[in-house]
């Protein structure tokens, strides 16, 4: 196991710069998830750590070594790809043993490592099968097993669950987390799925357009997003954002769509300041003294009810754990939980309160 330190990392493809001076510290044994929309640079960053992409500027250190000029095979990492990348003509055993045989590892040790990894991943009954005889989840386990047998300092996962159906994704997500808890190997995992990131990570790195927007634990990012991008990217359904103006005459509030929405009295935001008012769907409550919103669509899921509403010309979402007999076109009164309200600067989108 080893720590990973990324310093001032830049990556350009010709005249186009796609990674803009990224700094990330990954502790020994930590599970870090790189998350962001398509094209944000997360997979490119992972491939640079792996040695599959060259570095334009900056340094990558794995353990005590700067690895900028080392080929992938010399970095002591193991990578699991989205496409599994299994050899179709080799058995499960041969696929998992391949890297060890290339290293000319003692055959007895190869046998021991492969069977140990197969036991961890529940693959022992499938060692003599070929990839075409396996399900998608089993193939992904084989790809993980091939990484485990190498006993690397760092595991790298590049969207490994993207090809799986929803039920299997959840199952494999749990298995990956259990695997990390068991092995304790430093892990860097790339996904565009923020729920996957929240479920797996010790620490999340949120990226956009080749820069890092925020780094922190899943709950830290959820509870205190640094800006409106993180606020809407982390959390499902996304945070509601409403443009408004701070009003200090009477009870402190933000005026939005002609209504006064409550804010904390000790927030220190000046009267008349244009802001973006943020509240998560689960922090909206039904209340007689709330603001009126008209129901557009109701999505009951059993454990909760998701309600899409119109507040003036703005769309909003509310989430209720209790069951309600809502109807489209119905008007309900909603009150934000004032202790869960977020305020962001209108122009920059940066957090100013909450």
C-alpha cells in the first residue's frame, strides 16, 4: 500500500489543455473517488496516475517515488477497466494468472495467489470457464481478481460498473467496498455516478472542466458544498436553487418570486445582496405558513414520494418520506428548514452561508 500525491498536474492534447494544475493527496489505504460530468478530466487524471497518458507538467508520486517517467508496469499499480479487458481465449484462472506469469512468478505462488483471490471474490467454481460463459458481474469479478493477485500498492478503477444493469451495479458496489475494507489497498475510483461516489468513497474529488471544484468526505460535500456546481452535482435529487435578494427588514429572508424565504439571523449577509438560495428536496416541509407551489408530477417509489412543482416560473423538487395523496395541479404550502438553507453568491456561485 502507498500514498499518492498529485502536484500541479497539467495535461494538454496539442493546443487544448484538459487538466489545469490539479493537486490531490490520497492517503495510504484511502478509497478516493474522482467524480464529475463526462469530459471533466477524471478518466484522464486516472490514466496519468496509471502511466497510460503522458504528463504535460507537474508530478505524480506513488509511495516514495516520483513516477512521471516510469512505464505502467513499473508503477506497482493494478487497473480495472470499464470493458473488463479479459482474454476471451483464456480461462478465468489463466486470465487472473497472466500478469504473474509474465513476471515469471513461481508457479506454486501463482496457484496460491489466484486461488486466494478467487476465494475472496466467489470465483472458485468458475476458474476453468471462459469469459463468454460468465455473466457481466462475474466477468467484472475476474477483472478485479486479476488486479488483486498482483498485490499492488494502488488499485485504479475506471468506471468499472458502467456496463452492468442497475441491480448488479448495487451488488458490485457493495462487493468493491467490502473488498477494500478487507484488503485496505489504496484505491482511486472513477465514476460519473454521484450516488456511487457517495456510497464508496472515504473522500470524493469533484471535477469540472479539468479543475477540482471540491475535495472532502461524502457527507461534507453534501452538507457544505463550496459552490452551486457541487451543490447540484452531489445529492439526488439535486438541490433546488432560486435567485433572490436578501431582505433584513423584519425576519431575515431571501425574496424570491415575490415570496420571503427564511434564512438564519446570524448569517452576516448584507441587506439587498443578490444571492442564490439553495435547499435540498428533503429539507422542504409541508406547512400552512409556507410558500405556495403547484404540483406538476408525482413520483411515488414506496419508501418516499418525489414531487415536481412550479414555484412561479421556477421548477422545484420536494421529497417526502411519508406518503401523501398528492394530485397534479394541486397547490401545497412548503417551508424550508431554515437550518438546512444554503446561500451562494449570485455571480460567482460560491458559498456565503449555510
